């Protein structure tokens, strides 16, 4: 199971229920071609990303997760918000976004805000724009705290496949290598950030691409598989638990299996009792037969 947790939601599209996404041009057709390409590469979970700034209380989700569910029934779609942190006061509104989005991500713009995101904020992802020159250094002392708390750091590879300035590719390679060294290769996920279907890559292409950043191929594959799945698990636990109080759901199949097991145990106990009773009767009959022969 492969995960792509960053497919940008088209800007300005707030209600797609009345839109035709089968036409050739437009934001929704482009989005459909992108997620269709990812599905053909084997991705089973895709998260639409809404990039926002400002106070969280005024942010509403424009994402309609089920717009392509009938066509791409094998893919699970999630909603995600990436809050650009320009001020520490913005973090106070993060709890209000929990009910609006499945995954919470932040993009700090200063070293002080990065430290706050790694140590204090209840989030799932730290998304850094590695295609630009970062205004701070990536340190193991800071990022290691986030990794220990279960928060992952994201790399988006689309800027390296997009036609543009060579400085973008140079910055991405340099920053991704610095991130790998700072985290010791732990807690990193790789997403696409693709705005077009041509920018998408398969999971195995990503593992090869990650070798340019210092990853091994196994680490590159883990970044779109196991570590990305851990983000979804962390987000689900953050929404459904509070102070180590966890909601436990029992599947219907588990209840059926449990009932069958109990039934089988009852049948086995009844069979043993019958065998014991029949064995006792047989011994009594043998004793009577021996007494009559005497």
C-alpha cells in the first residue's frame, strides 16, 4: 500500500458537486488526471492538500473527498490542511481544524516556529518548502524531538520534475540531503505535491530519486509506504483519543469469529461430557458381564 499525502486542491474550487470533471480543460479535470495517474501507479491512499494562512477559526475546508470515489473506488481519499505559520498565535487555532480536516500539517517560516512545531503543537506533519532556500538551519536537536513524538517531516518531489529554474532542483537536492542528515534518515515521508499528471512518479521511481538525497532505496520506499501510513494512523489516533483514552471499535467479523469460537468450545465440552458418560456406562456394563459369568 502506497501513500501520496500531498495533492494540492485547486484554488478557488469550493463546491464540485455540480461540476463536470469529464471535460477536457479546467481545474477539476486536471485534478482527476493527476489522481488517476497516481492510482495507476499503485497508490491506494491520496490526501488532498489545502494550503491556508491566517487564523484557523476562519478556515473552512473546500475539499470534497468523494468527488472521484465512484470512478476510483480502489483509492481512499483524505483531506489535509497545511497551515503556513507566520506567527505563533496562529497555532492556537489548530484544534478548531481537527474536525474539518483528516491530517494537520504546518509550514513554519522561522526557526522559532519550527521549534514550536517540533516540541509543542499537536500536528501530524511538518511540511517544508525545500525547493527554496530555507531561512534556518535543520538541526538534529530540533527535528529529533518531532520524530520522537511521532511527527513526520515531508519532502515534495514535484519541484524537481517540474519545468523551471535549475536553482529549484539544486535547492531541493541540497535541503533534502540536509534533512536526511539532521533526522538520521528517520521520520521522513515523500509526497508528490503534483499540480499536473506529468509531475507524478511511481513509488519505485521515488526510491531511485531519493538516492540523490542520500537515501537508500529501502528508505525511499519506506517514505511512501510505512512512514506515510504512520501519518494516517497518528492523525486517526489524534482525532479519536484524548490523554491516552482510546476508542476501541470491534469489527463485526471479529464478533462472528468470537461467537463461532465460543460455540465450538461449547460443542467440544458437550462432546467430552458425552464421551465421559458413555465411557462410564461401558465400564459398568463390562463389570456386570464379568460378574454374571462367575
